[in-house]
């Protein structure tokens, strides 16, 4: 792996000072967008290589690149439309794309795929989701949103709810939050999709307080953030297992009535029934604002990668 390149592969790579810097840069990007974007990366090319479905992640990266004056090439259905279908290895695909562009944003079905890509790439690789592994840029925008909405990340009390086994965003968000003081995490899930032990081990090493349960109502009154997630249907070994996990925790008006006034509901989206539409008008429903923040955070990341700043 070329150590001079600024790859974004997993959330553990971020230190607190880097996060402070990144969030300050993202705030600056809000102003850049308000004033019509800039040309700071004119001539630069981003490749988006997506082997899995995406709306927000791909389009916000593409929008980020356009707002910075660069352009985008890519394939949104790489499993079928790239040479992967002809049997080309991921490594070869990445070597080729490295010659066509200045940064690669990739989503893949396999855990560790982004690391494999970075090992052979001549340009920065940004992990936009690797199977049930990680989704670091989502976690960065989640943390940015918490800071913006709640005021700070230190002391935050957060319930992560739903599919904690296959949901890669909760893995990455746990790692990001482990940089902050007095954080408390309530992992709330069905029995068969509990938070993986390797995530818990990391939280233990970092001294982060957490608990695990299947009872959302009893913690709802004590949290600043409810981080709801979709049950990842496509990742279950069988439909039966999926059905065991689905339909347990629905955020609706009743649940909202238990939550503090100064709290927020986040969701990486897409939702598939786990937040009732009627919650959208509640000022604490922050998930659409959260999605918007993805643009600013990704602009900051792309800017850093293209400047070749590796720290
Ligand atoms: C998430 C993902 O792809 O992991 N979506 C996203 O990027 N916002 C969550 C999901 O698919 O449920």
C-alpha cells in the first residue's frame, strides 16, 4: 500500500484530532455549497465503482466531486457492468482505474475489499461500504450530524437499534464514537443480529460504556440519539432468519413520546418500515438533515484525498 496516499478504509483509522479537523473542513464546505461550489479540483476525476445498490452514498460523492469542480466516471452496477463479470479480479480492475482517475470510491459485497483495492491502487481509495464490514464515511457524517445537532460528541448517550450484526454503519459509528469521552452506547437488537464480539472488544479496549438488550422502550427516555437501522435482508443466510429479526423495533409517535425533547433520531437510510412516516414532521427527526450532511463531509474527504494529505 502506498503510504503517501490518503485512503479511507475503516473508521478505526481516525483520531480525535483528525475528526476535529475533518468536521471543521465539512463546516467550511457548507459555505462552499451555499456560494455555488468552487473549482478547487478542476480537471480531477473520481471513479465510483459500486458492486452493491446505493442512492445516497454514490450520488453524494458524485455531487461532492462536482461541487469541487471535478468530474466523475463510474459504474453503478459493477457486478454486472464492469469486467468483473468476465472474471477480472478486483485487483486488476483497480489497477486499470488507477490509470484513469485521481480517486476511487468503491462499494463492494465482501468484507475487506477496500483494503485489497488500496493495496494495489496508485490513487486514494475510499471505502463506501464493504459487505457487512464497515461504512466509514457514513459514520463520519453520522458523527458530524450528532455534533451539529446535539452540540458535542463527548458524553453522548446513543441507542443503536436494529440489525447490529450485518449493519456496517453501526460498526463504523462505534469505532468513531470510541474517540470521545463519557460516551454511552445502548445496543438494542433482536437476538439473532446482536453487535459482533469484535466490535465489543474494541469498545472494551477503548473503555467505552455499553450495554446490550432487546428493550428499546426502557432506554428511550435516557438517550440523546436514537440511531435506527434497517434489517439487512440481503445479507441473511435464509429468509427464516431474516423474519426472526424483522419488525421488532418501530420508531413511531408512541416511542417518540418517551424520548427527551432535546434528542434526535438518525437513520443511515434507506428505511424499510422501521421509522413511521408520521415521525418525519417531528423536529427531532434528523435523518434527512443527516443525509444532507453527507455531502459536506464527503466534500471534505474528497478534498483531503485529492490534495494528497496523508496524516
Ligand atoms: C447503508 C448501507 O449501505 O450500509 N446505507 C447508506 O449507505 N446510507 C444502510 C443500509 O443499507 O441499510
